[in-house]
C-alpha cells in the first residue's frame, strides 16, 4: 500500500477524506493498467488485443480523472441527487475522451468508481464502517432502483446490445447490486492470495483470472460470441485449478492464455473494470481500518 494511513476527525476533515479517496482510486487504476500478463488487456509491456491504445494512453487518461472521485465522495457525503452524480460521471467521460482523442479507456471505471466513491461519502456522513459490505448496502439502498429503472440505456452501447441479444447483464446491474461480483469473487480471492503471497501483483493476477472465470463479460461476447466466452472461462478455470499464480511456471501458463486472447482479438474489459474496483475497495478498507 502506497498511501499513508491518515488519522483525523471525520466531521472536521471531509475534504481530506475526499482527497484520500481520490488518491486511492488513482492508485488502483494505475496498478491495474500496469500489471503485465493480463489476457487481451493493455499492460505496461503490451497492447493486448487493442491497436488503438497503449499503456501511455491509459496513464494520460487516469491523470485526466484526477479530482473526479474527490467530487463524487463529496456528492455522496452531502447527499446530492442521483442526476448530479450521473452528470459528474458524464463530465469525467468528456475529460477522458478529450485526453485520449475519443478513445474509450475508462468509461467503465468512471461509472463504477463514481458510484463507489459516492457510497463511501455517504458511509462517512452516516458514521458507517468504511468497508465493502457497508459500501454495498449504501449503493443498494440509495441507487439500486434508479440505476435499474431510470438510467437511460443507449442502444449503440456494446454491453446493451449483448444484454438485449443474450440477456447478459453488465456494469449497471453490477453497481446496482452493490458490486456483488467484487464482494463474492474479487475481494475474497485477492485477500486469500495476498495472505499466502504478500504480493500485490500475484494477488491481482489471481483475482483477474478468477473474474474472467466467472464474469459473463460483454466485451468478450461482443468480440467473439458466447462460444468464445465459454472457451476463455474454461481456460481461466483450468489455470486456477492448477494453482494459478502459485504455480512455479505460472507466467508461462498465463502467457499462453494471453497469446490466445490476442490471436482471437478478445479483451475481458468488464473483468478488468471489476479488478480495478477490487483493488480500490481493498485499499479503502486497509486505509480506513482504524479511522471509523
């Protein structure tokens, strides 16, 4: 963990809390994109299955999002309405697209982390424990209905098209559920692996493969159809059943899977977004463990 644990009165230092949350979100995004051996995804040393983006572009995009999670935390803390939270997310998308010249690098992360940070702000305002279970409850209590029934779904969105064609749910349902996949798959896997390895990289890769094995990733279905989804889920499951990153030759095994993703032009973008949320919530729980 890079950030120093802060000790302060929650009621007097709301802006300091907001700054810390923004910093943790930046760290989570930087750690996620800088991981190598992520199948089909942009890494420090690879473009993955993407020809229009690379690690440098992601760094520019992340930098453009500074201050976004700070604002969303304060929106949650001050109980602003759903529409203002949504509009702040749209503004962040504009900042991202301006920096990347209209290449979508972090739309999913903006949506996920925006509502996560608003929920954390609300937790602080209500003197709740700042941990994943409470953040999840706040999300469901306050925004589940609006997310599922009032948020406009764009027909041009790949995820929405996969939802209508195959009944596969995506980011909206995940956030509305209070990040059920992160709570049930991502965080338990990360914590379990970190306990064994004391290594952020190994824990992150193990978590990514666990997410790929379980998530019905609309990015994969869009690019390769349901058959490709089933194939890569089985590949991830086989990797994990053999020990995952606890194998001596795990890097060679992971590289073979990476090669397949690139050959088939597949990219588990939804799983990558959830890894980012997992890293963020882990950091939040760690930093706030002695504050509230």
